[in-house]
C-alpha cells in the first residue's frame, strides 16, 4: 500500500538521516551525486569541494532535485522524500553554521558551504504485506 505524505511528514522524515542524492544537469546530462546534509528549517545545508562540480554549478543559483530513501526489509516498509529547489553558495553569515552541522564522509577538502532552498517537497511511504501471511 502506497500512501502520500503531507509536507510536515516529509520534513520529519528528511530530518532523520544525513545522506541523500542531489540531481542536477551538467553539460546537458542529468547527474546524481550522494551528499551529506543537515536540515535547517526549509533549507538543506551541504558542503562540497571548492573545485568540484557542485562548486561550478553554484556560481549562480541552480535548480536541483534531492531525494532521500529508507527501506526496512524486516518491517516491510519504506519511504521516499523528493524535493526541488535552488542550490547556492551559503551567505558569509551562515558559513560557520554549515561547517559545524554538516560532516561529509567523502573526506578531502569539502570546505565550500552550500544551501538548498526547498521550493517543493513530497513524500511517500510503502507498506507491503508480509510473505508469511500469504498461503
């Protein structure tokens, strides 16, 4: 059974994890990169390499998509949250907050703070009948 989530339920699930996937267009192709993030109100905070694709993308604000999923095979449940928004470099006043809240797993120099301003968010949950309950 698939159930649509309201906006608040989607935000609540988004805040339960720190890894998602950001999708964007680069050189005419859709690219999807895993990133660490933190939720801050109706924004996502990220950090990236100053010389990477996301740094290049954010020289001007860019339209992006972002998705987070979770699957519990033992509980036969899953959820997905999808959002769209504008990705830009964090304002100078927010740099320290982003650095303190986002801890990239990728290592290396991830010192460029970014903010994804969420313009739309939606989510779905899925619950599957247990195979044990079927004959």
